[in-house]
């Protein structure tokens, strides 16, 4: 139904939010667009109804390229509803007029028809008592539900949601999301830019993960959220934050690394106790053992924290002449740590021959309350 | 320390009038004694050149109207003022406490200036012939009938020969005549008619040579520039000097008279009682010669200029704004240039440039030129207001309406403008009041508006109080009226003032319990 080919947008300040977008939207699709900030998600949405004019590429709606000059954009836009982050209800009109007037002006409906439709939709979004209110008298959540009703009144073929809950108080997100969820169930074609992963997962049949101005990975919610193929996607959906070190000399500054770990923990709100466990593990494995028995150590330390799983991961890959088995550590403290149920340990052999060996040690630290 | 300084300053302030009082100019022997004291003179008559060399340290104070000089003399701002003998006669009649200094500063001669246009050569010839004949047949000169009637034996109460006493054939066309209008006995308004020495002189000239005169009352300082641009055919009563002769073409001299230095009489003259004097001035200002009619017509002119300018300015401003709205670079550049030009210019200058330069060669009356000028000024204000109002509503409203499918025109008129109006209407009513007040300068381009009328009346009555107060009151009334109209419009179009029933007018709501 809507086909986007090689869409590119460059702004005057030389930023390029969209590099090369290719996607087809089928009737009945509920598509969520996710991705880090500043990767062109909203720009893509705004290009689809030409609120932002793309630099090049084609947008084909029902066989017609709407980026071409001479295309009647007003007619195209009547078929595409848009819900904005900042609601944008018309401030000088009452709620009922906000929903009625576009129908009268644009679709040529009679005042009675427009009123009946508006009242039906107001009932659906649960705001039939606010008929004569003005937008500035309503809460954000109420305004956004009215905005959705205003869009629905035009009977659009597709509705574009541009971060519909981003400007709302957390207490109001739910009421708006449930209205959108209801719409998704009725088989409407929708496209939603959102930062609410769980919401995206529940309502969509397709997820577009955007990064650096392209659709970086696309798939069903299960594919994207549970089995992402690409590293960037995985990091994003699990909300991972990583820290990496390479220890390749005996002079490695352990103090600096400790300080950075503390700052990292503070930023991500990781408990001090868990961080202490992590540093203990790094010290015992890397410094006291592997590096201690080698003149020319080569150790890669990778620390990851997943906000989503609330788990701290430590991964140590090393090259050495001999294998170090963490279970044989002489440190009492480290042994106690291994015994804790919230700690896991896994050792993987990568290579072991006459030239030396390569092993990988993976540890994870959960928080007790999380269990 | 600070308190001490303030006290010292206050004492000095108190002393100044005392010092000023002590100089008794009536005891002076010669003009040189006035050196260092302030002397008043009418703008553009150049009488100061007669005594400038003798009083090198004197600062001359320039006044537009003789009335103001008398006021300044009485309040001690000047020690004396220069006026031609004929003018003094009238002053003395109205203010007995005036007298003249014993030494006569000099004599002045006056001529007419002929407009710089295609009639110039012919007019100059005819005018000089008329003046030459005038001296011979007893019209001009010290014994001439004009001098006798208007100067030697002038009675401001009854003498009012003017335009009404002549019939013009106009077989050789019309002439635009520039006169001061507030300069008794040369040109002044009596009983609603223009009369005086200059008026009678030029009427006789027109009758003899078959012209119909059209009189323009404008300040002295504007006569010469207006004539040089060809706007006027004849400018009356130009004091002859070398400098002026270079730019215009002057006729022969048509009268000569001494210039006097007027000072205050030393002895105090018993003044009439307070209520008596109020009664006299009220009578003079409004009742005599039906002068109240002048105020009515002046207020009418001011009102008309204001209304026309507001309507035209609003329409022009709106049209220009619409043309610039889409960011057409050329339209915006041109508009910004004109905005900058009009914003940066004093109103008087804008009007004079329009009157003498832009419309210099056309016959559009000063009244319509001022409507053009004020329309332009109001249009610039309107454009600014629309810009401010539009910027105040934010881009979201435009995007939302566009995304729904509104065309650009629909979204502007149905969504953006109604909201912008709420933001700019309060500023609009301020601009209207500003405009009304600004119109008071149109006297400079020969429009007899309220302020100019008040000046003309004051120049005859030599009384400031009632004329000024009444003028102020009329301005207040006009402003209040206009502000009220804007406020009514504002209420009318405010969407939030509608009742709920009005919102759903004509809709069957029985399925819903809304009311």
C-alpha cells in the first residue's frame, strides 16, 4: 500500500537523518519504529505525509508517487492521520469542534453527521463528558486521546503516531496506550515511533529498528526483541551499556579502571555491593592469576550491564601459556562469591595446543531481590 | 553630603526667577543692552538677522506662532521678541501689558514666492505688474488702501474682508496659494473664513488676472519648500533675504514695515477678576465668530483621517503580510526595506516627503496625503502585529491542520488567524490610539485638523487655556471611542465567549444529555 524507495533527507545544516530507507507498509500492518535518539525515526514518519520534504527517493501511496510535484498533497494527507507528540489540538476550538470541523471542512459532511461521528469517537476514547472543554483545560493524556479521535474522525487509511506518549506524565501514558492498543486490534494500519519497548512489542506485527539513518534491522517483535541478529540491535533492545579494557602489559593501571567502574555503576544505578563483587572477580582472575603468571599478558575484559534484565555481565578472554581455572582460586572471598546463587560462572575453551591456550570466562551477577 | 547638594540646588532654583526679575529691560537704552538675554522670533521670518550682529551672545528662541512668543515673554523665558509693527498692533490690543522698546531694530520687506512649475514665468510677470500698478493706483504703500484698512486702522472684531467678498471667474485656471493662516492681520480665520492683508491682496490679483485661488494654510517654514517643489503656485509673505532669492523666484516687494522689539510694560495693569477673565476667554474661544464650528470641523477631519488610515492600513498590512507569508525572498526583502524606512522616520518627515516630493506635482489634497501616510504607518504596525501574533501560536497548529489535509489557505484562515487575532488585538488598540495622537502633525501639510484649528483659534484669541483643554478632551473622546470599537470586535471574535448552545447550533443532540 505504501512503498518507500531510497528515501533520503538532508537538512540545511548538513545533518542527514535519513540516508537510504526502503520499506513497504502493507494494509493492516502495525509497525513500530524503534531506535536510539536522533536516528531519523520521526523524520521518516514526517516524510511519509510530506510534512518534511525528502531530499530524494520515492514514496508511493496507492500507485502514486507523492514526492512528485503536482501531486495533490491535501488529498493524500486526508487519507493519512497523524498524531503528534505535542497533541496540537486547535486551541481556539472546543473539543467537539476539534473533531467536527475537519470533517465539515474537508470531507463535506453535514454538521449533524460530523457531530454524531465525533460523539461516537469521544465515547470510544472515554471523553464524552468533555464536549465543551477547550484543550488548555484538559490534561495531556486527555488531549492526546482527543487528538486520536480527531484523526479517526477523518477515516484515514493509515495513522502515523509520532511519539504519542513522550510528552506525557508517566501516570497518563497508560490511558493513551490502551486507546492505541484498541485500534491495533481492529486491524487499522498504523505506524508508531516510540521509546516504549514493551508497548511496541505488544501491539505491533513488525518492528523497524533504525540507526544512523537506515533501517538497521527489521522483523517480528519476537525476532527483534528476543533474537536480534545484529549487535547494535541487541544492545539497544536489552538496553546494554558496556565498558571494555585490554590488559596487555604488567603495568596495567588497575586504579584507573576501578574509578571508571565506580562512575559507571553510579550512572546506571548499580548497587555498590554488586560492583565490589565485580571488581573482586576482575582482580582475582586477571591481576592475581592470569597476569601474574605471564610476562606478556593479553587479556580482554568486557563489562556489560543490561537494564532490562538487571544483570551485570563480565567476560574475560585471554591468551596465555597455561589455563587458569577460576574454581581453583586460592582466594577465600572469591570462593564465597562463586557459591552465591546470584553468581554464575561459565568457562569456554577457544584453543589449547602447544603454542598456548585461549579461554573465555563469563560471569554474571544478579541482584538478590531480583530473584 | 547628598542632602546638602540637593538643598543647595533647590535654593539656586528658587533664586533664578528672582534674578531674572531684577533685569528691568524697560530701562535699557539701546539694543546692545539685550546682549546675552533670550530674544524670541518667529520661525523662518529671519528678523533676527536685523540685530544679530549687535547682540552676539544672545540665544534666539524660535516660535511657530506669535501667541507662543507672548506666552514665553509673560512667563519670563525671553526678555523680548521681534515682530513687525503690524503684528504688534494686534498683540497690544489683546495684551495691554505689552510695549515696544524705544529703538527700532530695522525694517523688513515682504514679497511673494512663485512656484517652481510651468506657470512660473507668466505668474511672475503678472504679479510684478500687479504690484507696480498697486503702488500707483493706491492699493499698496503706506497710504494705500490695504495698509490703511489692515494695518493703520485694523479692528480684529469687525475687519474680515476675505475670500467670501470676491467672485472669481477662473478663466485662466486655478492657483494654489500658500498662506500661514494663523498670522493676523495678514492671513487669519475669521468667522470660518480666511481673511487678511495677504488674502485680500491675492484675491484682488486673482480677480484681475482671471484665476480662482485655492488657499492652503500651512506653517511659514513649510511655505518655501512647498513652493520650490511646485506644489504651490504662490507662497505669500516671504521676508526678503539673499539666501531665499537663490532658490525660489521672488516677486517685487509688496509691503515694507518696521520690525519692533516687544517687551513687557513695567507697571502692572489691573487684571479683570478671575471669573470675569474665564468668561471672557470662553466667549472669545468658542462663541465669537462661531469658533466652535471650527473645532467641530477640525475634530471631523482628525476623525476622518484616523478612520480611513486604520481601515486602509489594516487592509494594506494584511495584504502585504499574506504576500510575504510564504517566505518569498523578494517580497520579504522589499517589505523589510519599507518597514525599516517607515519605522525609522519621524511622522512629520514622512508626511512632508509624501506631500512635497512623492505627490509634489499632483493636486491631491493634504488630507488624502496624510491618509496615505498614516495608512502606510499603520500598515507597518499591522504587519508587525501579524508577525508577532503568528509567531505566538507556534508551528504545531499549522502542522496539525496541514496533516489533516487543510489547504494552506484553509489552515491560515480557519486555524491560525483566529488564534493570532487573540494575541495581536490588544496591541492593535494601542496602535490605534498612537495613530490618533500622531495625526496632530498633519497641520504641516495644510490640513486643518483639530490641532491646527486649535492653533488658528489661539492665534486669534491669544488665549491658550480653553482651546488647548478642549482639544485634549476631543482627542480623549476620539481615542476612547476607537478603543471601544476594537474591544467590541475583540469580544465578538473571541471564540471562548460563545455559549455551549451556540457551539452546537442547529445540531440535534437529544441522544446525548449535553445541556
